[in-house]
C-alpha cells in the first residue's frame, strides 16, 4: 500500500513538473523539417501515440524486465544470505528498476496530456493503470525477498535489526 501511495505521489509530481516545464519551444529549422519529412517517407508510418499505446509499451517493458530482475535478485541474494538489511536493499534496488520504467511511462503520458490539452483526470486514469502493472510485477521481486528471508534464523534477524540502531 505504501509503495502504491509513493508511486501515485511520484506520478503527480511528474505531472506537475511536466506542467511547470511545459511549452513546446519548437525552434526547428526548415532543413530539419525537410529531413524529418524525408525520413518519414522512407520508414513505416508512425503509429498514433495514445494513452493506450503508452500503457501497452511500458507494460511490455515491465513484463520483460521482471524475470531478469527476479533472477538477478536470487543470484545476488545468495551472497547476502543472513543479512536482512542487505537483502532489503537488494530487493529495493530491483524494484526501483521497475519503478524507473513505470515513471518513464507516466512521464510520457503527462507529456501526451499536455500536447493534447487533455484534462488531468484522463491522464490520472491511465497513469494509475500503469502503476497497477508496476505494483503487480514489483510484487514478484518482493516475493523473492520474502522467500529469501523465510529461512533466516531468529539470531540472524535480530543481528540485522540491531545493526539498524
């Protein structure tokens, strides 16, 4: 729950910062416009960027990244067995990698909102969908953390907790 609140707060901050830093500032020259037109003719037509396309793109990135991050966690956790704090930090670093993907998607949605002149509610609806995907897949990493700490002795846990003081 705490992570979801933090994710929503991050999304809101991104939206506010994108709004504050908004403005097109388009100062491209005729040459670069011609170059872009030439490149567009040579390649496939661009798909329209929508909230759904952004959600799909970043959902796939999160889905693709998660198994590798879980595997990395499990491999690196073996070296840190018995150290609750080190395992928590390792887990958090892997979850942060997913959060970075989610935040990039939310930022892209905020930019789309500004470009389209959409209302905040539309943006938030789609941003929350992406954050839900993030939360679902981040749980796989936290499950790996829970599994790696399940067999820790009481003594190891107490030693880890004492080191926090």
